[in-house]
């Protein structure tokens, strides 16, 4: 296994900047710079890999979200004998309606995201050497302002309650949307979650679909699963009943939906542990039943995750069974504590 070093000296302050630019919550207590630069397990033929900080607090993120033609602080670590003159290009993945391989740019000028929306892998080259940098997809969004009269390419999104207002808080409309196609819907955003898991549950025959999603939520869900297992509760799979909701689907509020629901902003999900895939909450507390007491087990894991990672604080509520669904737990990363 090659020894790896950083392409650039990355201080603790720089690591925070990298996390923010990748859509990852900044650590409240950073590890030493050397350990923060460790990457995913490397192949023997790798010259470069992505640093650990890019995979989130959970270490399970598999994607980065960004807008087109924007600087991207993607942290790389290099083998000791890294090439002196490195170029990069973007390889379009399945479902991306753009050229398969974009033109080369010198890495020393900084990484800039592709000019079109889609899903991409970074390719590095120098002389006869070339390498696809695996482990993390870069997903570029469709700008919000391309939405017209509530529609984007025939997909009905609707109007955000705060649309048209000048605001920069957690209720400002999202900057853009991820385009989801039949070809890319299985793209992993983390080890346990794919793009399709978070889609609004309507317009089933309409493609492409569009999705707002916050990686802080994905990272938090992965951490909650890890915490459950650390508590001795088997959690191999979270079922997502509701992830992103378009404003037209969420409606103006009522019937259990908030007017300013966090689901519309891509940082909320309604989940339950479903290891056996039967569509209902598993018996997490061992009492032989599937009910809200199992939801309380998940809530305890959420509390522990937020205590360890205050920057991922958000809402959590346990919901009872109904005629249409079993018990579930709402988890979000709104930035302030809320419980119900």
C-alpha cells in the first residue's frame, strides 16, 4: 500500500471550509489535520484518493452536491510519488444528459464543477498516467430559477411559501434541484441511501423528477443507524416513508403537514427501522410489538447523535400507527432543536 500525503497543507480551519463547501456539517471538534486527510481504502494502482473529511461525520457519504461552474474544495491525498503536472476532467455517469467526458483543466488552477447538471466522477491524468477518482460522486443541481410557473421540465414542484422574499434563513427556497432520471435514480448518496429513497411520492410516470436534498440529513441518518447498533439495536436498513416533498404535494398545511414543513427543504425524513423489509417498524425494544415505543428507541439514538454533533441538531417526533401506516419517526437537520 502506498504512503499518501496531502496535495495541499490542510489546516483545521481549512477542513471546516472544505466541509461547508461540500454540503457537510463542519465538525465541532476537528481531528488533527493529518488524520482528517486519510482517504477511503486505496487500490495499489491509485495515485490519489479523496480525503476522509469528504465522507461526512458518519464516513458513509458517497456524494457531494454543488451548483454548476462553482469552485469545489474537494480534498485529495496523494501517493508519495505524485505527478508534478496534473490535469482533471469530469466523467459523466449514467443518466447525465451531457458529453461523456469534458475538456481537461490544470488541477493547480483549482477544481471547478461541470457547466451542466448531472452526476460526475473526477478523472485525473498526467502524461501516460490516468485515474478515475472513485468513492464520491459529484452531483450538480439544476438552478432554482429555471422553474417556471411551478414546473421544471414538466415536473410539478409548485411555489414555496417564502418564494419571492429576500431571506437567507433556513426557510429560504433551495438553491437548486437534483435531476433524477430512470437511469440515475439508484445513485448512492451514502452507504445506505439512494436518490430515489428521497423522492416525492407522486407523479410516478413523470421523468425527469427533481429533488431537494441536504447532505446533513443523510449524514445524520447514517449516524443514527450507527448509534442504534452501538446501543445493541440491530439497524441495517431505514425505510423512508417521506423524504423530499414538493410544495404542491405538501400543500398549505393541515392534515399533519406543516405549512413550512422541513420536508420541502430537503433536510427531513420520516423513517423506521425495517431490517426484514416487511414495510413496518421492527420490534426494537424486544417487547414483541411494533409500536411507538420502538420509535422512542430511535428518538434516543437521535438524542445521542445530536449530543455528539451539535451542528446536526434538528427536529424529532414519534408518530403512532394509523390505518395507512405503522409507527415512524420524523428526523430533520433544521439547525435548531424541536421535539414533539
